[in-house]
């Protein structure tokens, strides 16, 4: 009886775990948050204009 308990209980737990995990993944398949989001972004980096390039602590341009 002890050998049966030591072998069947972990296997039954594993089977239950796999079944619940599979059902959960199947149920979550319909959620909108799991869909892939693809986007394109254009980014242009330029230097600041010379008149606004640097300021001193009192706000005067250098």
C-alpha cells in the first residue's frame, strides 16, 4: 500500500497539474492582452538650435 501511495499520488498530482495548466492556457487564449502588438515609430534626433544651446544658472544665454 505504501509503494502504491508513493507512486500513484505524485503521478496523479502531475496529471492534474498538466490538465489544469492546459485548460488555463486554452481559456486565456481568447484574452486581448495576449495578442501580439506591433507598431512602427519614426524618431528623428537633431541638435538644439544655437540660440537655445546653453544657459547659465541665472538664465542668460552664453
